[in-house]
C-alpha cells in the first residue's frame, strides 16, 4: 500500500512541476510574441477652478481633524515691504542646519531700497527621525522637544505643526507651509520654499527675478528646477511609493524639491486645492503638490533649471579655486550636512555672494585728470 501511495505522490509532484513549467513557458512566449506589459498611462487631471475651492478650517489639515500650530512664528512677516519669505523645511533635530542658515543666507534681512526678507523654519513634532532634509541631526541624549521650545522662544522663527515629523508626513508639512504663508505673508512679493540642506544666493536670486518679472509679478507664478514628465516612481526601498497609492507608471512634470519660487496667491490656491481631493494623495510631496496639484490648476512653471547644482563636491571645489570676488556659479545648491566641509563651504559661498553683490552695486569712480599736471 505504501508503494502505491509513494507512486501517487510522485505522480502528483510531476503534474505540479509540469503545470508550473507550462505557466512559465506561456508567460515567456507571451512576452516574446506580444511584448512586455504596456505601462499604465495616467489620465490627465480635470481642470479645477479656484472659485470652487473651499476654505479649510483652521483645526484640520488634509485628513488630520485635530490639527494645531504648536509654534506659529506669527510676527515673522510683519514688515510692510516684504520681498522674500524663505520657507525652510527642517527636522526637529536639525538645530545645526537652522543655525547655519540664520548665520548665512537666511539672515539676510535687509535687501535695500526699503525691502525686507524673512526666514521661517517649518517642522513637525517629535525627534524628526526619517526626515526629508538629509542627515546631520543631533544624537540621542537630549530632549529635542524642549530644545525646540527654547529655540522657538529665542528666535521666533519656527512653525511647528501637531503631526509627527517623518518623511511619510511630508505632504502635511508642505500643505501647512503653503497655508501658513498664504495666511501670514500674503503681502510678500515672493515665497521661497526650500530644504535645510540648501544654499541660496539671495542677491543673485533677487536680480534674476527682477530681470524676469515685473513688480508685482504675474499671478500664479511658480519657478523652479522643472523635472519633465516621465520619471518612474520608485517601487522599493525607503522612498518607495506603493502601486496601490500611485498605480501609474510615470510621474507628471514637477519641481525638484531643493527649492522653488512662488507668489503668495500660488501658495494659497495650492493649499486649497490640496484639501479638495482632486488627486489621490501620495507622500512624495514634490510630486503631489508641484506636479499633480499644479496640473489640476493648469499652472505653467518657469524653468530655472540652469540655476541649480546638486553636486556638493563640485561646489566645495569651486570655493577653493575661484577668485574671492567671483559670485557663486549657481543660485541654488544642495550641500550635504554630513560632509566635513559642509559648514566651510556654505560660509564661503555666502561670503562670495555678498562680496559679488556689493561690488555690483558700488559705483566705480574714474580718476579725473588734473589739466595743470598735463602741462
């Protein structure tokens, strides 16, 4: 009897193997004859009129129904003639990055001609693990919440939302940024959303925008490093986006996340359309906000691609070989806080930017010739 059972088991195993082999063969033949599966195209989003967008309630943020500001920096945008407001995404534990920005481009508060600039840092609560703005946070052993509390009291430039600071919560931070800026800084000329690992040549940016746009600039202005449509979503690793959240094979055109320029009305309409659920929300905030939501509003971004650098080593090398009066080669640059030369590079870039600006605005005097000496 056991011999029969053994042979029956062997027969069943053979049938299973044959079935699997047939399935693999069929799949292979299908791929060869028909080709690989056709990428699933994303249907374009319908146009959304701002007149149909609701005003969100202050105590909600997307699907958070008990949202509040832990710190609000309500006096940041008090100057009447406000040209730039820098909205810097940071992590609670990124004290070093925030202090470095305050000491360089974020501390450039007087632009001349009666115009002011202000900087505010936006973050969630908690230790900030898994934040988006690179490495460089402080180690354990300190009460980060308490230190952030003291930092906010000292500088008054922190906007802290009541959500956990984590890279999967980037859309909360981004929409909070837009909403806060639209509410507090509507009279500013430009808003600059940036990460805390960015360098910005503020005088050069001012000069570029003055050459490009009138004052005030056109409504719905958005200017950035535009990435063309067709980028494929990552499906594995830390930055993966699940197919259930985003089933399409490519992303739309969107702004790279280091920094972008917008007018306050653009921030306002983006913060409102974010609440209207015109597109499935994904946690990659750059794609969702400056790609999908921008598409639904039919905003056409201005290309500043040639003004960006993402090579820390190249920028560090430039600081060592360029002449002291040379302006930085890029307006926006990503600098890695984990690199030992991060602070010297940031400091030198900012000094060069200020020196070049001062030389540009200082009139040159041609020596006059004394006619009596010519005789």
